[in-house]
């Protein structure tokens, strides 16, 4: 099997469905029966535009818009720690849509130098409680998190999140204070973090600053952590080090990192990537990292080998590039889906890519000669074999095995 055939097999899950070409009628065959009239073409399914995100009342909108944005803080260090060990963390907050919840925000926290790998995903909901406002936090159920990574960058490609996808964790009573709000949990909430059995939370929210502080308590009510502000974060607005853009077919790309190689992916290139693929409900339907051992996928960037969305996702990337990509179903497997890989019809897809290798297939690799004087070296008798170090390989003639001792 040649190299191209192997690559075609490796890319099976990406292959687009094709149609067999009908055999031409034999010369002596009877005249073909007239073909029936073609059925009228079915109209292409057009996606309805998304409704704008709205808020229940002006005050809820005011609080939500104070929270929305990209924020950065330095993680608190334990007492006596080296300041050089300080880590910058980011918190991204964006509005999102839900079929059964109002005034919902998506929250993602990650190290600034690893935004593609958030260590926390959560949701905020601002709601009326009595005569005041409350801010409730939710944790996503485990499966959906994989589809949501990075989508703070574009709420219009965020999959709908239902109440059944979330678990409520803590409330903060909000009080208007100056040009912002202060919040405090009305009572301790259960936790199991670092020896605590209960915790409280406080927050200050202003247009240009968010401060959060948590405390944990043991079964006797003693503070276990948070007494010395070692759980206090002060966030300020910042511009995240990512690049976002929309490609043909509404393919949306978040580029977290770019490599140093001068060559960028073009049509027809041979590319090798590690990837993870998710459905909108968070189900991971395929991943090169799940194989044993992890095995990146190699294929040619052409419509004969991959879905159109893959081409838009990877054009312009170079070796070392890391991208999160939203591919609408029109640029993926369309109205039929791909049952072999458990992709249903009309399924939007979310992919993580890391480019491992990139090669122009029109440029031959001349580092390893394939012929000697135009002749296959395997057919030349007496040709001395050369090792990787450029030195001749001296082979020891095989010897008969010693008989087994009786």
C-alpha cells in the first residue's frame, strides 16, 4: 500500500460521502428506458438568524454588562512563597443563550499562558430575589464542558445550555454600592475543599474591577483557608492574547498560539494534527489523543479528503498553531450526519487542533535517495549499507543457535 493510500485510510472519519459512478451501457445493449422527470430540487435548509440576547430588566442588564469582558489577576501566593512563582490568571465572562433560563453568563478561568486549557468553567445568573438582586453560580455537568471552551469569544456560536445541564452552587446577595455592587453569600455553603466543610463568598463588582474572596470553615467553625486573603482575587480588564476570525461558511476560529515556522497551510498541503472533536452537548466523538499510543492524524487539505470546515479551520496555520474551531453543520456532515462516528444530522461541531507537521506535497524529500544511478538500491549486489551516522553498517553473519541443554 503506498503512502497516499495509508493516509486516505487514516483520514476515514473525515472523509466525505461519495457516489459510485454508474457503468456506461454496453454497445450492443437495448436503448435505455427514458429517465423519469427529475424531482424538483429541495430547498437548501437555511438557518434562522439567532435572536438578540436580552435581559429581564435594566438593573439586571447593568450588573451583567459590568461582569461581561476579559479580566486578569495574579493568583494569591501562600505566605513566604517566592514572588517569581506568581501566576497570572484570566477570567472570561460572556452572555449565552438558554431555552429555559434567563440572564445567563458563561464564565471561564485559565492561566493567561494556557487559555486553551481552562481549569474552571461556570455560569452566573443574575435574578430577582425579594426586593433585591442575587448572583447565582452554577457548575456545568461534566460532559458539556468540552464543547464550551473558548466560546466566550463569540456568543453566537455558543450551544444552547439548559437548566438540566447545570448544578447550582452558591448565591450572593447584591447591594448597590457607588458605581457598582457588593455581594455576599447569605449563609455558608457546603464544600469539601482542603479540609473545609463550609465556605462563604464575597465579591465587589465595578465597571473596571472585580474582587472575589472566599473563606473555608471546618466542622467547629474555624477558618481553614481565606483568613489572610489567600483566596482573594482582584481582576482588571485586559486584552487576551488570542486571535479570532470568521472564515467562509461561518467557520469561527480562535487561535490561541502560533508557531514560529514561516510556512503556513495552503490548499493541497499534507498536514498532521492532534485533534479533539465535540458535539454541542459536549460528547467527545473522536480524538487522536484517545488512541494508544496517541496518534496524530495526517491528511491532505483538499475537499476530496476532508469536510469543508476542516479546510477553513486549518488554512493559514503553521507548525505549533493551536486553534479551537466552530464548524456549522453546513460545513460538516450536513443533513445526513455520520452515524459511524456518532455525529447526528444537522450537528454543529467543535474541534481543538494542534498542528504537528506541515509539508508541501509538490516538494520531494531529497534527504533520502530512492535510487542509485537510476537503479533501485535493493537490486544492487554488494552495495554497502550506510547507517544514520553516515558510517558503513558491518553486519555479523547469522550463526546457528546452540542446541538446548538436555
